[in-house]
C-alpha cells in the first residue's frame, strides 16, 4: 500500500469519482489505523446545482476550492460528517463525495466507533463512513496526497471498472448519472435497484 500522488488523480471531477472506486482511504487517529477500499462515490462537478461549490466560495466550503486531492468535510443535517475530495485546480470548486468503504484495517476500532458488530454496516453510506473512520471537521482541508492523519492510497489490486447510476438523496439535478460504485459489492449503499 502506498499514498496516491496528486499527479495520479484525474484532472476532471467525473473521472476522479470513477478513478477513486477501488482506491484506499486511510485514517491514523489516536494511535490506531483504520482503512478501507472505496466502493462508492458521487461526483459534483463544476456548475452542478446540487454541489456545495455552486454558490461560490464561502468560509464553510473553501476547502472544496483547494487543489484536487484535499479533503472537504462538512456536517449534513446537523448530525453526520461527510468526506469529500476536492476535484479540480485550486480556485475551482468541485468535489467527489465518498459514499462507502469496504473496511480493511482496524475493524474492532470501527465497530467501537459505530457501535455495531455488523461489518456491512460499518461504512456503508457517507455518514457511517465518516463515523467509522473518525472523520470530522478537524480533517477539513487535509492534503490527502501528503503524509498526515487522513490519506488516499493504492495497493496492488487490479483497477475496478465501476458501474454508474444516478446520485442518491438529491432534489436538484437528481437525474444525472454521477454515482460510481463496485457492482455487486455488499459494502455499497443505497437501494438494491442502485447496487447492481
């Protein structure tokens, strides 16, 4: 396993969302390492009315305007943290939401954080993913391509050819096929009809 280099990340939001399926997310926190394979993402490209960058840069979303490969973390519905990857050049707001992981390392730690023994429930869905990986506002703006507490990695497994569908839980631009996932994976979130 090694850290992904920024130069390896596609310079297009939709392509980055596709590329990240099968890559690793690693968290080093409180002396414990947790990691998982990314099995589901959603793209929020430039100009997308459903994306947080649509309104322009604000204090809350400024990490979304960093160079691709930085973390953008926000609190959804006042209760769940969401982990995103900034996806374009510095100054251009777009991102990829990490929706689900296949847990790899630190299963007992993830189970404790999530309060469940069920492995498939540990990181299936973006809020669960963040809770299992102890991701919160402190990770906002972290460079995921550099040494640090949260990073993107790759191992020797073959590249995944992800399936594609509409995004989940949106009211704006809900019909756009910008969700990518590993077809048949038990770790993928959403209704059965969108898990292929």
